[in-house]
């Protein structure tokens, strides 16, 4: 079955966030920030990153918790295990190829 390309919107990101699909929401917010760098979107990204990297503390593998401080995990963007699995699934499905490739290119610079 062919899937049409989904148009990223704030509403879609908020829907994913409300369903606890945090990586989907974060990728969409980052894409939208590139298109429209508003303070509202920046705040949504910051809030979501804090939730992913700080509030979900118990979901890190124990070895990660022993080796890295919470600040280091956020700085190096080490995802909690469940969020990593979600991100891996997104990549494998090639769901947001354009968004992910843009983010990776930006990080390489």
C-alpha cells in the first residue's frame, strides 16, 4: 500500500505528544522550527526535550545511568531506552526521512 506523505503541523505534533509518541512529536516540532522559528515552537521543543531527557529518568538502561549524569545524557542526546526504540522504528520505517536527514546534516556542521 502506498502512503501519502504526511504534512507536519503543530496539531499533528501535539497529537503525537498526547499519545506519548514523543520522538514523532519532537521531530515534527524541529521541522516546524526550521520553517517558522517562533518562540512558541522553541518552547515546545525545550519542554519535550526536558521530558525525554530528564523526566523519563527511570527508563534509561542502568549502565547509562551509571556512566552519564542527567546533564551529560541531555547534552549528548542519549535517549531513554523506550524513546530510542521509538526513534529506531521511525528511522526503519523511513517515516520522516527529510526531517531526520536535515537534522543529521545540521549536526555534522
